[in-house]
C-alpha cells in the first residue's frame, strides 16, 4: 500500500507531466497558427533554404549526382563578375553551409520579415528585399573585397589573388533589423528578450545582433552585414527612392497575369491592405488549457475567456 508521502509524490509528478504537456501543446498550437498566417514571401524564405539544404546534402548525395545548388548560388568575384553569372547576386542568400545556419538564422529573420511584409505589402517588400538588401549589398561586398584582397604593390603577373565568397541570409537579418530600428516610432519601441529571460534594451538590439553574427556564427562575412546596414540607412533616408516604384505602380503590377502565382497565394498582402498588421499573431490558449491550471484561479480564467470572446486579439506574444 502507498503511504501519504508516496501519494503526494505521485500527485506532484502527475501535475508536472500535465503542466509540461500543456506548455508543449500551447507552443505547438502557436507555431501552427504562425505558419498558417504567414504571408507568401516570408513563407518562401522559411521553406526554400530547408528544401535546398535537404536536396544538396541528402538527396543528391544518395543519387551520387555532381550537381549542387550551393555551388551555383554562393557569391564571389570570379564567377559573379568575370564569368557574368549575375544570378548569383540574387541567389546567394539561399545557400547554406551548415545546420547551424539553417536553424539559427530563421529565428532572427522570420519575425522581422513577417512584420515588414505586413506593413509594406508582399510585392513591394519582395522588390525592396531583392534590390536594397540583396543585390546592392552583394555588389558592394564583391567589389570592396576584391579591392581589399588584391596585392596592388606587385606587378599584375606576380599578384597574389586571395579567394573570397559569401552566402546566407545574415545580410537580410542585419539589414531588415536596422530598417525596422530606423523607422519605428517611440510608441513601437520595445525591449527585446532572449530566451524569455535576458532583456536587451531596444537601442542596443541592432548592435547586439551584429556582434552575435560576427563572433558566434562562424563563416559569416562581416562586410556583407555592414553593407546591408548601410543600405538600410540609405533607404530610410530616401537616398535609394529612385529604385522603388510608386505604390500605384505596384498596384498595377498586382493585376498582371504573370504575377498570379504570388498575388493568388494564401495570406498575400496587397498594397491596399498593407500596414494594417505588423506583428506575428498572438496565441490565445483554449478554455480547456486555462481551466486545468488550478481551481483557485477559476474566476480569473473566466474573466480572461470572456474578454477573449469580446476581443480576439488579446493573448500572449511569444518571444517579444
């Protein structure tokens, strides 16, 4: 027979298991909700690198094929400029070299992309992403690195050429974060949390992210991140406005048949509806999850549930 201590211990273990199960179910439901409401450009950015990495490192390895997408997508001077493979200036963000990049970078990138795509509209955000934060930083990186790595003091025939290249989405992370930092007003300024425990003041957040990718993520090109942050500043200061069509022009593009694959995608954000929502969706725990916490908080749970029915946007934002 079980004594009182054994009964208490068993009850405690059951409560811990139940609480852990509730937390996991809430987290999974939140992830499902985020994925179901994600606009198309952000969704493509999340899925494309994963698919490419699996094809390059698993499928093509099993089939013993010599083709690698990563070989045709990294950015360097010889292939991109001398061999005129200009497609590399667009594809280099999708090249991944490690699982570390594959899983860490989206944690920083997706919230910023989600917010900016909702504010700008899908097609306008895609244009800005490709021109201001992809092609321009890539061009700056390639030519500046070529200048820095060329031995200018020796004759042309005796010069030592140092090879360099870049890949990945860290330039997007830094550039989009600086864009957000320069454009948010005081009412939108919030401190950031790391793992829900470490608070980083908002004014230090861009510097923290920049330093994080320089020292904690190996193989990240510092110059690309610097170029992306400078492009963000120039764009906010309206120095690159000549590269961005007007909203009326983007509205005209939305009616084009050749863009139907994008404009008809789920959760597409048109120019007319852009700016209504700029943050990841809130998750509202179900009534069952609320009532399993404790019988002593029944009145509070009931009040929260009633408020949720009147205002469905009330909830807890994870990771803010």
